[in-house]
C-alpha cells in the first residue's frame, strides 16, 4: 500500500481575493501562501488556514482565463473541488491508483504553487477528483 499524507482540500471560488477575505473573516484563517497564477493549469490559487501544524489547509482555486477546469465546477454551484495527498513516490502512487480503477487525467507536471514539484490529477471510480503532489524530498 502506498503511503499518502493529506495535503489540502481544494475549494473552487469565483473570486480569489474575495474568498481570501471571507475565510479570514469567517474562520480567522490567514493567507499561508500565494496567490499564484498558474497559466498551465488555467487557475489562480492561494492557500489559507490557521497556520498551526497539522490543521487543515484550504486551497482556494479560481478560474484564470477561459479554459479553466474550475468554470464547470462553479457553473454547477459546487465549491468542494478536490482532495490532495502528498506522496513520496508519485510514479508508484499513480501505478497503484491505476491498478485500483482510477483514471489518470493528467500526467505529472510541475506546479507553480508547489515550487515546481510535480502534481497529477486522477478520478476515483466514483468520479471524485484527486490531486497527488510529490513530497518536497522527492526528485
């Protein structure tokens, strides 16, 4: 069994700056990193949370341009977008997920929000979107 560590919950938002303010006002969260405009992914992202070790981190994901995959999520009135797990071996994790019926949507690609570490996108058999990000020590 591959070893995964929960990384963050992705939430689709129409306006990144407004969402940052809302999460600060409602939950007392602070901006942990970003915003980052990732033209390759067609999204703008920022990470918010309370800054305490081990607590949940929310990745706010807003569309960037007209080709954004977030547009369809927002059009359906949804906010929860994806769950991300960190893995020390991205290739082995992808192989194991494929063997268990997951569909790889995008081959590993460097991500601006993760300092160039590679990410990959998968659909679980129930169509839940999963993001995998390689651990900082990998590479």
